[in-house]
C-alpha cells in the first residue's frame, strides 16, 4: 500500500505535542506497513550476485528505497516548525541525511517532554529557597 504524499500527520510543535505526534506518526506508518523503518535499522536487500541482480532483486531494492523515502517524507512533512528544525539542527541533524530511523531517534531524544521554561522555573525556585524560612522538612513540604 503506497503512502500518500499529501497524508496529514499532526505537526510536531515541540514538547507540547511530542506524544500525540508520535502516536499519529506511528499509527499512520503502521497502516501502510512501514513502522519497521522507525523501529529497526532496515538494510537494503542484497542481491546474490551484486554484478548481475535479478529483476526481482532490483524491484526489492527499489521498494526498499521508496518505502524508506516515504517514511522520511512523513516525518519531515510533519516537522515544519522552525523551532523544532533549529533544535534538531543544533543537535546534529543533517537535513541531507536520508535515514528516517536516525531522524526519528534524534527527535525522540532531543525534543523534551518537559519544557525548558518549566525546568528553569524549578531551578530558580530551588536556588532561591531560604533554609531559615522553614523549621523542618515537613514545614517546607507543607
């Protein structure tokens, strides 16, 4: 089943929707039988004789190339947010890299599930605590 180029997968905006984006992407690719390109490093089929591949081996290699390109297209079309692109590029993403699994793994690793702003607020609160303001740990927690 061919993956439609115009397929509509939720746009990845960042940490605010990483989980719903991931579910939409994975469900869509699963419908088309392409989920394995996210979960495994799918290698191209190897012909028995590299100098003389059979028509079936050529077709299998072409199918691998097209399926991989469709998965990459599904990911890149769903991450048009400039903030996400900058975050990924600052983390080593090369837009010329044609490996969908490498891009997916990078997204899952660098797009935080907790916003940087929230982390900053917790750190600011922690560093501004005055121990003398609390008689005990119990009074601090209350």
